[in-house]
C-alpha cells in the first residue's frame, strides 16, 4: 500500500537550542527532512542509497513558526505528501506539541539523474519508488490546504522537457 502520511515522534535535544533554550529556526528544516527520510524507510526505501544513479535534491522549502519549541519538549512531525508529479514529490509538515501546531512547513524534492561528469537533469521517478507514495487524502484533487509548493517550485521540478 502506498504511503501518504507519516508521523515521527521526537524530543528536542539541547544542542538544537539557542542560549534562550528555544529551538533555532534552521533546525525545523532538519526535523522535516528527518521525517521524510523516516517515511521513505517505512515505505521500504532509502532516499539516498549508496551508488544510486538518481538523487532527490530540494528545490523549494519554507516554514511558518507559530510557537517555540524548547529543550526536552516532545513533539511530532506529521508529514503528508501533497503533490506527486512524474519528476517530483511535495510534502507538507506540521510540528505539533501536545496537539498544538508549533510550525508548518513545505518541501519539494525533484528526481534527478546523477551521471559522473554531467550536470544533474530532471528525470522521471522510477516506478518502484513512485508507486510507494500517494497524495494524502487531505491534499487530493479539489482540496485547498495552502501547503503545496508554489509555481516556481513546480516549474523547477518539472524542468523544460516535462
């Protein structure tokens, strides 16, 4: 069965905080990426297996911060697939503490070929990977969540030969 959502439970580590004891804004991006990698593992995949001929660079990401996270807070990163194209996956993430949303973010990754001596080029996500993911019902056709990639990210993901 294809994966559309994933929840990662975590605790804030001391090294992730600033001198005020609040998680530094840049760490939220790491939390989202950590959840993405855990989602791929749960789907039986690795986003970066050794020697892979393809990769998944990030082409767009954002975060909106609503409340601070502090040292020792336990929180969930809820990751949803919001868009799937032939060459890209987009996600929406919420970071929740005791059910309250602390932050919302988005991430778009693009499948690219990695050939030595050549520039990366957008390529179709292989079926054995694409078939493992589906758009979350919360983000399906006809829904508007405000958590999908913007037009610039979509154009970058699709490339000129889409």
